[in-house]
């Protein structure tokens, strides 16, 4: 079950700001494709990662924290580092490898 802050974030139209074209947090064909092939986690997985201290690497900008993760952290005043802790091929997000 979604917590109220998670629901608020996932339904807020402003949470796409700064997201790359294939970001799981965008409503785009590229995003749907990447998620359906298992390349990317869901937006829910990314925000749960932030809550657990994991920050996902942007799919398009190497060594940058995913905008979805950054936007969630900013919205709820969660401190995160400026370097991602996990991403495609390195680290785990919520115990899963991508």
C-alpha cells in the first residue's frame, strides 16, 4: 500500500521536471519500453530506494542521480548524495539488480 507522500509524488504532474526521456517517472514511449524490457525500475522502486538510502543513476546522464529520485528527495526533504549509489550494471536497488 502506498504511503500518502508516495501517492502524492506519483500523482503530481510536476514530478517529471528534469527527467530524461526514458525515465521511469515519465509518461513516454521510451520509458514504457525501458520498463517493459526490465532495464529500469518503476518510479515506486526508485522512491522506495531513496527512502532506503539508495539513489538510482540517470539512464541518460552517467554519474548523475536520477531526476525522479532527486525530485522525490527534494519534495520530502530527504538528504541524498550527489552521486548515485546504484544503476544499470552496478549496485542494487531495494535488493534487486538491474
